[in-house]
């Protein structure tokens, strides 16, 4: 992924999660890692977990998250930041993040963030990530 596309992707994620970005120049550029489609959820970092359609990242406490196997019709086969698909599912509703920051250094799952390029900063971080939930919740 080139730098311009990466910046656009990060900007889109920030809009979805409600963070304000402050671009940082980082030495070199790195492509976003791919998410193994069958990797055990507990082996994924935050970025990988959010992209995986078989895993869902849950907020435990400030800056601590659990990446676990997706459950229910509002999580299964859905990348966690896919608002459009969530809203198109019957009985599901989109819940935006609450002070969630996707950049490395603002939290961890069972594993530390693997991406080395911070890419930016958020005004706040460590809160609940965006997610698709049952409308009754």
C-alpha cells in the first residue's frame, strides 16, 4: 500500500472511530500487514483483529483489548470497522468507538501491536473500539 492510500485508509478509520489525527512523519514507509484469514484470534494484534472477519476485538479496560472468535449475526463474517455492512444486517446496529485510537502504542490485545509505523496520534485513546451489535443491546 503506498503512503497516500495508507493515509486515506487511516483517515477513514479515524472518521469511523471519532478520533482526531495529527500526522507524524515516520522514517520509511511500511505496508499494512495482511491478516491471516484462519489465524487464531488470540495471536492477532489490534490492527489485525479489526480487519479479521472471523475475530472481534472487545474492550476489557483502558488500553486493554481481547481478540476473540466472532459470535452472533452482528459479528460473524464482518470486519469490525465495516459500518455499511453492519447497518445492512437485520437486527444489527453500528456503535462507534468511544475514544478508540487505532495507532500502535494506544493499547494491546493478548499480543503487542506489531506495526512499527505509528502513522499519527489521537486526541484520546484506550477506549472501546467501533463495533456492530445487536439492535436490542
